[in-house]
C-alpha cells in the first residue's frame, strides 16, 4: 500500500516537474489528498511557517523538490498509526464460534505481512469468551480462537516461533455485563506485540 502510494506520488512528481510554472509551487490532487510540490529554487516556498513532513527529490535539473501529501503524515511506529489496519489488535467472534469474520481478514493480512517482514517480532494471541458456558468449555473455545488466528497468520507468512498462544476463557472480560454489546466485545482474540 505504501509502495503504491509512493509510486503514484513519484509519477505525479515527475509529471509535474515536466510542467513549467512560474511562482515555484505546483498543486495537484491524488486520491483526494492535496499534493504540493515545492521548488526550492523559487523565491517563495508556499509552506512558510508550517511543519512539513515529506520526501525530498532531485528533479535531475539541479533543483530539489519536496512532496507533501495531505494535511498530516504519521511518522511514528506503523503499529500505532491510526490509519493502518495494524493499529487494530482485536478480532471479534460470533457466539460459540471460532470462525474469523470476513471484515477482519484485511486486519489479519496486515499483521501477517508485518510479522513476515519482521521475523524477530513476537506476538501473544489471547483468546477470550463471553460468560455463557462452563469454565472448561470457554477456556477451550478461547484457545481454538487464538489458534485459528495463529493459523491464518502463519499461512500468510508469519513463522510459528513468533507466537505465544493463551486462553483466558471468560476470566478477563473486556466489558462487564450480560447485554448483547458486552457479550459481543468479550468474544475476542487480542493481538499483543511483546517487547514494544
């Protein structure tokens, strides 16, 4: 995803640098994001007084340009980027089920890719259930859920050495209560990165 966005920005930069404008600043729109290309040889930059996050490029003619995409760009750890699926570290389940929901597939694909690219990273998968059923049954169900998530992540590139799997059953609810919302939020697997 980042590579695709960078490719689009670079292609747009090359295209824009071929256009000759006066004033030193060129603007365009890519996928709804405002892109400002700044010619550092121009007298006015157009972004004076702003904190700017972007990349410097050389257009080949001796002039450097800077690309700024959107209002803000997240510069922290990609696991904590609110715009990244990696920031979602909880997978929810239907009642008495260990089947992963379709809407959680993209999140798991992102975590699998991250684990595949970072083989020294370890993750703990904690399985949880709601309070219906016996303690033993819920411990087994929580474990099935966590093992199912591990299997999906391994099929997509993570290695078995990167995982710790545990089940808490109904012992650690996310929300106390017996209403549908509380029960739904308690049926989950939490993905916890260790040593961060």
